[in-house]
């Protein structure tokens, strides 16, 4: 395993840690807002063709959108970052990617729980 991959994994862990912190510290309305951004990111990902198994276009698109929201101080950036991380982890070539996957699933579940229920 080369140093670049290890450094990428460390950086991604820090980003995922920040993402989880933002989700857990948000109230119900803000969490719902983040969940909406996550769902919007998933729709965008589904609309971009996968080029020979390369998830990079999806990841870049999510980070670009996240940067736009972050510039506005909008918590929607968290949902976009989470989608980018999820797509990177799904490539399954990082050290301990299964651990990352568990954390990503936990974050997604926290967002899905935040959806309002209609009676």
C-alpha cells in the first residue's frame, strides 16, 4: 500500500468525522435539509454515466456542489460531501474500506431517520 492511498484514507476519515459531527449536532430541521441535499446528490449521481467503472465524475460533481453550498454557509454541503465519500468508499480500494462503509451507512441512516412522517 503506497503512502498516497494512506494519506487519502486519513483525509477522508477527517472529512467523514466532520460530516458525522455536522449531522449529529444538527437539529431536526437542519438534518432534514442535509437529507434533502443528500437525496439531490444521489439523483445527480444516477444521472451521470459511469465511465468504465470510474466513480471520479460523481465524486467531483458532489464536491463541486458541496463547495458551492459551503461558500454560502449552507449545511446542504454536508449531504453532498457524504455522497462524495460514499461513492469513493464504494470503489472498495481504500485500506479498511469496510469500516468507512459502516460509518457512511450510519450517517445515511441518521439522515433517513430525520425525514418527517406524514399521517
